[in-house]
C-alpha cells in the first residue's frame, strides 16, 4: 500500500474472543460533565460538572453517593481531577482561585488546600511501585515519634474557622493525609510550561522549567525514572502543535529513600503550619469586640466631659474618697450600667480563658512538634552525601528553627499578658461594681465590701498604668485608651504594639542588652517585643517556606528534557467541547516499564489509531516503538449485519489495563440510524510485527505517517453498538472491570461491566476492609438520595430522547 508517496506494511490480525460486556446503568445529568475519573480501587467514579460541583457516583445503578457544592472560598471552576492511588482522597484544581483541593472520599470533607501560581490544566497522581527495606525501617522509625511527641489536641468545633480534619477527636490528621509509607506524587501541569510535583499531594518537591506549551496530559512513571508530558504549543503564525516530551527524573529514583524521608518530614511540617494557622484563627474568634467597649466608652467620655480633670484622676478620686464627679457618675450609671459591667466582666473572663487554653494546648503543642521535625531535618541535612543533592540546606533549616523559637517566645509573652490582665480586670471590676452599687444606693454584700490596703494599691497601680490618655493613639486607632491589652497581639498588621510589655527593671533584659556576646549568640532566639503574635507567625511561615522551596528548585533543575517530539498539528477549531477529553492519552505500564501514548491524526489518517511506547528508563531502547492500527475493517461484520463493512474513526481511547485499549468509534461517513461503537482492543497481537519505524528528527511525525507500520485487526465479540446515544468519550477502570461512556452533549452517561463471564466469581470474593468501611459510611447518604435518584433517572430517560434529537439535528446542520 502507498501513502503520501511512501510505502508501509499492513498486516491483518484476527483477535481472539474476549468476555462480553453489558450495560448496568444509565443516567441523564442536569449539567454538562467536564471530568470523569474512576477510583483506582473501588466501584466509584468522580464527576466534575460545569456548575462547579464535584459528584461521586457508584457503579450500582449509577447512584450518587455525595456531591460537593462550589464554594466561594475555595472556587467554582474545576479544571482537572485525580484520585490518590489508594482511592481515599480526590484532588481537584480550581481556575478562579488558583487552588488545589484535597477532598476526603469517605466524608466529602476538604482536608487540605494550597495555592498554585498558574492555572492547572491537567494532573496525575502516581504511587511508587518499588518496595525497599529502607522504607520499611523508616516507617518503623517514624512510628517512634509518638514516644517523643504528644498527639495534637483536636481544635474546638465551636469555631467556624476550624478545619474538620483537625476537629475530629479520634482522627490522626497527618497520617490520613500521608496515607501509606510509600511515596506518592501528585503532578500538576498548566500553561506556559507550568509543571510541579507534590509529594503526598501536599509538599512541592520539584518545580520544572523548559517544557514548552500548555500541558494536555501527564504521566510520571512508577519507577520515578521519567515523566511523560503532552503539550499544545501555539504560535501566531502556525496552527497549534501537539508535542510529546519525556523528561529525565532519575534523581528521584536514585534517591528514593532520601526523597521519601524528606517528603514525609516536610509534609508533617506543612500540616503543622496549617494547624498553627487554624489555632490562631480560633484565638481571634475567641476574642470578642465587646472587650473594646471600655476603651470606646472612656474615649467618648473624654470628648464629652467639660472638666479639665483627667480620666485617670477621676477614677483615683473615686477610689480614694468614694465620690465621683457628676460626669463620671453619668458615664458609669447611664452608659456602662451595673448590668453592662457584669456582662463585660464575664465576657473578658470567658474570652481570656479560651485564648489561654488555645495557646497552651494547641499553639505551644504545634510549635514543639515543628521544632522536633525541623531538628530532625537539620540532622538529615548534615548528612551531606545523602541529602545535599536534594537541596537540603542546614543553614536554612537552622533559620527556621530560630523563627519557631521566636514564635514560642511571643506566645509565652501573650500568656503573661493574659494572666496579668485577668488579675487586673478582676480586681478593677470588683471595686467598680461595689462603687456603682453605692452610687445607686443598693445593698452591698459584706463579702464584697471587704477591701484591704493591698487591694487598693493594686487597683491604683492598674489605673495609673492603663488609664493614661494618649492623644497620639487617637490618631492611629481612633481612641485615647488601650485598657484591653490582649487583642493587639491578634491583629494581622505590621504596626508596632500599642502597649508593648513593660520590661523596665527586668534583670535578664538588662543583662542581655549590656552583654555583646549574648546579643550575637546563635543559641538565643530573637525577641520581637514591639510586634504582634500574627507578625511573628508570618515571619516564621516565610522562613519555613524558604526552607521548603530550595529542594523543589534543586530537584526541578536536575530534571532535564530527554525527548522532544512534535506529533501533529491540529486545526484551529470553534468547537466548544472541553479539551480534557481529547487525545493523546498517556499510560504507564508498571510491569514492563513503559510509557504508552495513544493518539489520532484525523487530518492525515482519519481511520487510524496510533500507539507509541517509550521505555521509562531512558537508557533502554524499545522495539516496535510506534505502530498504527487500521480501523477500516475492525469489526468482523457490519453494524446492521449486512456483508458491507464500514470504515471507522476513533473518537476516544483509554487504557483499560496494560494489555487492553478501550475505544469509542464512529463510522467515517456517519448515518443517523447507525450507532457508535464501544470496543475492547487487545494490544499484544498489535505488537507482534517485527517492522521498526525509524523517526527522522528533521521532520514532524505527521509528515512521516506513511512510514509507520500498520496493523489491521478484526474484532470478534469485543464490541457493542451504543443505540440511541452519540457516544463521544469513555473512562475506564481495568481493576474493577468497568467503563463509563459519555455522550457528545456531555450529559448522557452509560455504565458498563466489561467482564460479564467473571461476574459470579467476582460476587463470591470477599470485599476488602476498606470497601466495607466505605459502603457502611455511605449507606445513610444513599438512602436519603434514592428517591431523588429514581426521579432523576425517569426524567433523564425522557430528556435522553430530546437530547439525542438535538444532537442529530445539530449533526444534520453541520
């Protein structure tokens, strides 16, 4: 056969019979589907729709398990979706907020999220397949941390800012996010060559540069030796070009134990930073605005009073002589009131007690855990032979330890201020309460009337220190007084504290200031007496982020491009179908160490499907690296049973497993009464040929299509006609032997079991512990949604006919 003036060999293969498959579910959905990805371990499929919802359905009748509505805080426009390899967490990216969200499958809760610099267009989550005794010993060593570190207390559920993962009493939040001890990596790709690798879906271990174009598909090999990337490169002059890149990631595979150790430590640190942030947010919520009432009332009193006597003198006169001026009496009895004073006193005591508990049990516990993991990292960084190539820098880690120490000092200072304020306010309010009762001529209980000379001196000192008018404070904060001293520590601002702690007479402070060696000593943590707790926390986060970023930069620079191959150009289309479903698709064969790339070139050869394979180990060559499958006579008989056979083109193709490809086909000249085809294509006979394709680097692949070896295959019973459905896309799960077909209108779905013969045997097998646990946890939500699902299915059947008519009408117009 001659193509484009070049010769290629076509061999015909009749494939052996395979088990048939059958339809088990069908549904019409109200919103267009943008993503559909099967769980790698369970009969669950995750769907993302145009409304911004994340939906989880299961195989049985395609019932909905739960839905996660779009959120203004996280985002509404989902751009990519991936399952963690153990099937317990789903990751999805959002365009409007540029965030990546990790969602718990069992409870539909957001566990973690992080920002990204660029829009994420695709993602892939893989798990390392290599087992190592070093990793096993590391797992045992990691378990020993429980001997040194207490378990982090659960955050109070009463605060709106509390993340659900940190408010569960019995959950080990860090281990839930880390999953298995084996390393798993979430790979993100976006526009302008944006590519990042996140260990355990949380800690960024590599930022890649040099990949041209917008990522369309990603696949990191399970042996960590190479990363395959499909990109779309646009230019102003030419049509968009689909290009394949293979990147050398051998540093990750060569240093797998070290990368795993480092990644788990950094992931612990990332989680602890989130815990600290949420603890501080809970403290801010515990501090109430009512605590500012005393400052604002006193400021108003200064502005309205007609006397020249200061507020401080007014209160001291009341303390000493028991008589108040008419202005002060009006302030106390008419504005503050006895009832208001009691409420203010109770609010201050409740608020301060809550903040104090959060500092002691949460903030300090989290800080101690941070110090522990950073100290372990420092020890690892000092082993330069192992960890210096990965970018671990002992000096940066030491800076991070110092920053955490400064944060602990500031938290201790806040505790001292809270303790002092609670004592001062308690004595002050008790005295003022008695004075106001006397003004109103109410009965004063004998136990309240007792006040020693020491108590009077204590209240006098409080009035002297806290009731000074400060005109410069009015310019900054709009008030003359700062009686309440705790709230200033919880302000997220760069300004100095309004009332910093008084260190006069402190012997240690004087000794430190007068000793030059102590000032320069690296053993002492820096102290920021003029700054808030929030300010010191931001310094700590910045230093730790700098410590975390360097390994990502070093590892990213080590990843080099090994192969760059332009595949074909695509015409500029006005089609509004989402790009996420388009070929090429990538697959990693773990057993043979191969990357597979499946694509079509509809402008060159519309009735051919191309499969290219590359070894994940770049030092290894592969025979039959590229082959084309002729779809012209794929089926053993035509659709309507006549002798006349049809020619087919491929709409979508996904790897069912290492040896089988699931494809959606349509006739090259499509007629209305003809259905589209869902077929299983075994790959082992396709690679039986011995002819090799030799790529000419000076030409694009589509210019050499005539030289590519062609296999013409004939299917027996491995296909099925999809009646009354314009099938367009397919998602498959070879482990659970299921597939999901989506129509071109993106709302009509059919689910198939792909191995019916093994059905009875499969039903007899024991269900894994994880599956039973998931089924039990999901049962209540399913029961509540069964009536809704039945209604949706009935409505969907009616909508299916109209949708199909719309599709056929649009096809006729075209």
